[in-house]
C-alpha cells in the first residue's frame, strides 16, 4: 500500500530541487552574487508550497520547518552556481526539467489540499498555485512579468494535472495512480506547448499601440 504522506513529501522535494535550479540559473543570468543565487533558488523552489500551506492552514509551512527543503534548495543553488556552464548547455533539457517540476508540484499540492478538507475546485486551484507560485515570486524579484502569465500553457498544464488528482480522489482511485496520471498529463501539455508553441489567445494591439506599450514597459524597468 502506498504511503500517501511519504509520496507527497518525495514529490515535493523533487519539485523543489528542479525549480530551485531554475531559480538559481535565472539569478546567475542577472549576474547576482552567490547569496542572491541561493535566495532565488530557495524562493523558486519553495514559495509555491509556502503559499499553499499558508492558505490551507498548514502553519508553519513545511518548507520553513523541514530542513530538507532548505538543504535541497541550497544544493540546487550551489550546483547551478559552480556548474553554470554545463547546465547552461542544457537549456532545452532544462525546460523539460521545469515541466517535470511543475508536474510534481501540481499533483502533490492538490493532494495536500484534499487532505486538509478543501473542496475539489479549491484543491485543484491550490495544486496549480503550488506549481506556479515559486516561479511567479522569482520573476517579481527579478522585475519581470511572471513567466506564468506569458508562457505556453504553463498554469493551464498545472491546473489540468491537479484536476486529475482531484477527480481521482472523488472516484476513489489510489493517489499513486492519480498522481502518475495527473503528472503525465501536465508534463505532456507543457512538452507539446514548448515543442509546438501552443498558447492561449492573447489580445492583439495595433502596431502603434504595441510600440507605445513596449516603450512604456522599457521606461518602467529603468
């Protein structure tokens, strides 16, 4: 029989490592020092889970009480800092790792929300938040428009994966099966979006309005 709590923790830690690496790489690209790299690694790897735990009443959040989350984040950050060149060559594979982290967080976040008694809709939304929260916080700290608001099916993929876990729980399926199916769906959607450029419809601006918007954005980042 699958120990659900242990499986959720394993998925959480695996997702933490993957997202922490992505946060560290973004910090290095912005030429932050080693402390900044480690901060961004921790933020990207943990703030989605911190937000989830705070909202469902799991206080204090696991990332702040379990030293393994900090350790995994620091290992990921230092790995990126000292082996940046090697990891940078894996930019495309890193997108797949990021998709894997998103999948792991989405299914583990949804299950934890279910365990705390949230209704199915809110559990699915909390699963999505777990997947996208760290990346959004990272981008805000780097003064960028959060990737989740402009990336190909990022939040949608996380929501789909979380919804599978919620549906599986409602149907009485084992968490292991639901998590595997939900993670696979989330990863597949992100993979196809990355490979084929799938994205949701965006508002269309006239050429003049686009230039004005880009100019205002550039002035705002100075």
